[in-house]
């Protein structure tokens, strides 16, 4: 007894099994998390080290180099890059996809502990690390502002009350404060006043450091009582420091306020953030690489009301740049697309079957298959995201295929006079093998997708599994529920029943199609050689079109958020940068597509150097503006009106690849240990790449011409005065390095005491000569007595890739130009430039992953075809019939690529997956024809008569399944709603491929079958000369002729 017969004879069992699938599916669907994409982020850890006042050279050599050498001993690192600028080093470590990020964090912590012993002793704050990708954008901003409170107070509430609480939420990697104004006490010394009293800045540093002491003082242990000791030492306000005695001169004390100005200030007064032109403190919430964006945002929003209640009423709290909004909108639109696809598929089935009861049966296969798939998704810890919903939507078109094939065969028997119960038994028995063939051959094409490596494989693994599960569930439903319902729901055929005019018209139209197809098929069979040549031509055409079609990575999504990086000359001051940045923000805010702007200037937060600025731009809803590329082009044009400032814009994407933030979206890296050659070649390559048509915003991160003033110490003269080089460097650090000389410890936070020279001594290089050194006999001499000033240029920022100096050239693309084109052009420039052998080159981030995916595309298609061939060969026990079945695949390839080119779309990774799906979908037409033809051959018909009869008899189910697949995919191809840019190429490829292949395979398959049938029979006789006849008799039955 077959599974179908068991299901027909035991309807209660079948019904309960189906109800169980639905129940588990509903349960799983309600618990599935929501996200933009599957978990595809590389395990990434960011290390940060600070040494205020240190130059980029010093940071790169004494900090970054030391840490990188220790980190390089960790296993499983796929890439490591660093960026060192004034006082700061950031190191990004990306691990292999299979590396556990928590285990990697432990290794990083151990490496930092070892490296710390070799770092400069002036580093008062040890290096720290976070499980965060600095190249990824924050998922949410919380802005704090006040009209009455100072920014340092607002910062305190933001950091302690809100920031620390939000950092503890599951999935939050870190809360970065943009425009941080953390409280600090600044001691601004007057070098001349100090020198007049025989003091150096080192004396002031020592006095302040010793006066603010937190040294423990112990306990009194008496025979009956212990008493804890406290001693006055720590001073919490700037006014407390005025009366500190720095030294005694002529019997009188020299107090600190005589040689310095002490006031309450902030740690970094060269950084600022504005929200729509108003100063603010912005908390940027960044998620961990494996965290769910929607879950993180929901957790933050749920926590905020209770935290906001702890703030003073004068502090305004604004939540902005919520990246979960675009995710939710995209998911909602895909769900709507899914419902539309279901309705369209049901309409198609109804028009072909002309019966509500008959339509109800295959229509049930759609929700049951989708619910069953949701249950398995929950078991596999998947999420509702663009990929899985896309898979479910595409599944709608072909999960009904098996049910349609089963139903149509049973209905055919009923129309010939059989009772529904008997027709169900016979029809299910006949068609069972065909359904198994269609199901397993369709699943087979996704096996290579499951085996894909890298980030692309991770993205599509959930897609492939979701589709495969939907197909398996639909096959099970078609072999169980569908025949059972046919036996009990369908009625005996009534030839006198009159249908409504719409159905009669459609039936007449279909009859005309069938007559036209019969006429065309007879002509094709009469000229088989021409069709054979056309088949070969489709194969060649597919290869040719694949070679010339523009190739890209992932389509650019319009998430409604843009980021802009502004850049001025390397010697631009904070004040000058602020003026330009505010002018630009005000100009951009006037654009009709812009909702609000968050603007940040200064070194810190998102900016690596002082000549950088950052803009986070929220656009209005899509219905109220143009597409993001149009808006970006307009903003780019407006930004040119601000002199002395360059602006680079890009749309924030849900899929972020690479760990290094850059001014443009795509990166090309040059690296080598020979820095002189590297720094000479890089600008030349940048200039050549900038000339490539279609490339925008071509720029580098090479800043080696920053004005510097080198203090050249005459060691011999210094020795005469008893002055060491270390004393000179310390004096300079005390004056110009914003040196931390003490720490104030409070119950909720700790604050720095910063020593520096007064502003009038830090304006011009000539002010350095106003510094005084203390000699060995306690006399003061000007610094110029032992040193001279030499104007030079040096690096503002130094970058490493894989521990070697590196320069990154970044670029954007004009609309209409593909990433594949850009990669080809840059590769050609590289070949023509004949770069020195000491220079290594390569693409980074998105461009690198694109190259990897491009190398695997051809192999992926061939692997899918081979997997289908193997499964079909096993099912049919034939080497030849699988070739017949897959002979129509090139026609689908031509249709898909031509349609993409017609709509001016790239062959993206998304579109390539659509073509892989076509490999599975298109075969079903040929399977239905070949399966029937084989049965007719067994009763003695010739190959030509058998395949002709099969093609005409299976024309209706072929048209039904194809139209169901086309209309199920059509809503995706039309590309409406949020995130449609990501989905549309797949829909376009599938619809175009189905339309062309539907026309051609109806003729290609019969012709190829006729040519290969004789070869197949000869081959079988040679393989099984004695068992050949017995094999023919025992072969599983498919569709028996009436």
C-alpha cells in the first residue's frame, strides 16, 4: 500500500497529521524573531587605545605595532587592520565565520594583557576592546539636549544614567557618545609666570598630582574596637586647587593660581555634536555582530521610559535613526507580497480547473506548506527576514505544483467517467513517481547553495533551507492530503453542467492555445534539426550573455538613512571645521527629502581625526521623496557650495561587510613595508582610478603632508645645562599634550585633571620658544637655548593592514555602473601600472566579497545542474533521460539574463540565486512530458508518437504550474514597498526565465527526447543485456494512458 492509498483510505489520520503541521507552524511563526537578513556578520572585535598628545607616528609604532604583533598570535583571524591618529589607535580584528566570538574575545583579552607590559608608561588608560564592528552603523541614536543645564551635566546623565544601563541590554556591543563633554578639571599653566618664579611645568604637574591623592591610609586596630582612617586628599572642584602650594620662593609660597588658571571644563573640548543645529549629546547604540537589530532596538526602547524618568525635566530626550523601522517595513511589505502571491496563484488554479471545490484542494497546499516551513524555521533558530520571506513568497508559486499535478491527473480520470474515490486511487498511484521526481530534483539544485562558503553562503543558507523545506512539505501534502480530499470533495463529472461565461471564455482560450501548440509542435517535429540547432544556440547564447551582463554584489537598499563624511585640509582647526560643518548641515537640512540631521565634528566618536566630520541624515518616508540615489546626487551637488570642505555620501545598508569605515562604499587597498614606495605609488593609483568613467568620490586615507614642527634637541647643549631629552619631551607634553595628571574618583564616575599651557601659548609654532626648562642648578632657561624648531610635514593618520602600512583608495559608483565593471577597470589599471613587487594590492570589504562570490557563480550553476542530473539519473536509472530533462535550462538562463538587461539590472548575487531556482523549476515541464512518454513507449508507441501524445496531454498541468510560478513571483518582480531593491532582481530573473523557457521547452524537450531515446535504449541494452526486458516491466509507473 502506497502512502497516497493509505491517506485516501484513512482520512482521519491524514487530517490530524495536517492539523499537527498547521499547529506547529502557527506556534513557530509567532515565536520567530524579525531581522533584516540572516546572521551573516563576521565575528569582529574592535580594540581601542589612547595616549593623549601622541602623534600618529608614535601611536602606530609604540602602540598599534606592539598590540598587533601580540594579536597576530591568535588563531582564526581572517583580517586585521588598524588606524592610528593623534592620540588614538583603533584596531579591528575580523575572525573566520565559524569562530565563536566569545572565545575570540578571551583570546584578545589575553593578548592585550601581555602587550600592555610593552606599551608606553604614559598610557594611563589600558587598551580596551568591544565585540563590535566599527564599520557597521549604529542601530539607534538617543539624543540628549538641554536649554539650561551645561553640556557636561547632560553628558553625565547620558553616560551614567542611560549609557551604562543600555550597555547591559542583550545584543548591545557598546554605547558610544558622540560629542562627549565629560567633566574634567583643566589646569592651564602660564610658562612665563612659572619661569619667573623658577618653576617648570613639571613642577606644576608634580604639585597637582601629589595634592590630589587617593592613597589608602589604613585602620586602627584596638583591643576592643577597629577604626577606619580617612585623610583629606582628594579635591573635587576647580576652586579647591587654587591654594595648592607649588613651591616656596624667598620664604613665601607660590600658589597654583599664581602660575596657572584652574577651571571646571570637559575632557575633550575639540569635539561637538548637533541635532538639527542644536548642541546635543548623542548616544549611538551599536549591536554585537551576531545580534538581532529589531530585538536590540526593542530592548532599548523598552528600557528608555524608566531611564528617562530619572532625568531632570530640563533634559530633552530624542530617539532617532531607528534602523529597525526599515527592517519592519521591509518585512511587512514582503508579508503583503506573500499574500498577494497566494491570491494570484489561487486565481490561476481556479481559471484552469473551473471548479471552486477543485481549486480549494491545491490551494490548501500553500498555507499548509508555509506553516510547516515556519515550524522547521523555528527549530533551526532562523528568523523572519528578507531572505526567508523571499523564499516563502517564491515557494508559493511552486508548492502548488505537486498538488496541481496530482489533482489534474485525478480530475482527468473523473472526466472519463470514474468515481472520485477510484479516480483518486488510480491517479495517485500513477502520478506518485512524477511528484517524487519533481520534488527531489527541485531540492537537489539547492544542495550547492547549502555548501557555499563565506558570507554569501551564510546569507543564502536560510533561503535555500526554507525553500527546500517548503518543497518537501508540499510534496508530502500532495501525496497525502490532496488525494484524500480529491476522493471526498470532488464530484462525479457532469457533462451537462453549464459554467459561467468567464470560465467558458477561458476554456475556449485554453482550447485555442492547445490547438495552436499542437499545430506548432507538428511543424517543429517535422523540422527537428532546426530546433536542435536552436537548443545548441540557447546554450551558447546563455554563456555569451553571462559574460557581458554587468555584475554586481547585493542591490543597494533604500533604508531611508544616509551617512556623510566631511573632510577638510589636514591642518584645519576645530573652530574652522565647525563653521564649515554647520554651514553644510544647514544647507542640506533645506533639502525637501531630508527629515533631520545629526552632525559631529572633531576627533572622537565616529571621527578618526580633527579634520573629519560626520553626518547622519534621516530621509522622509519613501512616498514623500525620490529614491536614495537621486537624493544623494542632489546632496553631493549642494555640498560643493561649501568652500574648503569635501563631502562623501552613501546609503546605510543592512548588510555591512568589512571592518574599516571609509569615506566611500568600496575599497581598494595597497600595502607594503616599503613606505616610501607605498606613499609615492598610492596617489598615482588614486589619480588613475579617478579618471575611470562611472566612479565617484575617489579618495584615499593617505595623510602624510600634515604640517608639523619638529623640536630638534641639541643633546650636547642640553647636557651642559644638565637637561635630558626626556625632560624636554615631558615639558612639551605638559604644555601641549592635554596631559592627565590626576584622577578624581566619585561614587558614580571618575574624572580627569588635565594639565596644558594657556591658550595664548598654543597658537603659533613660535610660542614653543616661550617655554622654559629647569637646569640642573634650578635655573630656568628658554627652550630655544637647547633646541631649535624645524618645520616639517608628517602623517596625520597611519593605517595598517595585516601589520603592514597600507593605503586604502575608496570609491562610489554612479547609477548605471556595476561593481564588476569597476573591479575590471581597476584591475586593468593595476596591470598597466606595473606596480613595484614590494606593493601588494587587493580589494577589501564589499568589493573583496564580491570578487569571491563572482569566482563561485559559474561553479554554483554547474553544481546545481549536476546535482539535478544525479538525482534524475538515480530516479530514472538512466544516463540519457536526465539530459533530455535539463536540455531546456539554457533557455531559462537566456530569459533571465535578457530580462535583467532589459530592466537595466546587474547580475547580482540575488539574481544568481534566482537563476539557480530556475534550474529546479524549469525541469518540471520536461519531467511531466518524459515520464508520460516513457509509459507510452512501453506499450509500443514510437518515440515521436509517444512524446507528442505526452506533450499534448500534459499541456494543461504544464501551463497551470508555470502560470502559478510566474504569478507567484510577479509581485516580487514588480518591486513595490520597502526593501524592494533587494528582492526585485530575483523576481525579474525568475519571471523572465520562466516566460522564455515556457515557450521554448515545450518544443525543445520533445525534439531532444526523440534524438536521445534511441541512444538511451542502446545504452541500457549494453548495461543490462539480460535484464533489459524485465527492467522495462518492473519500472515504476508514472502516468498511464487512457
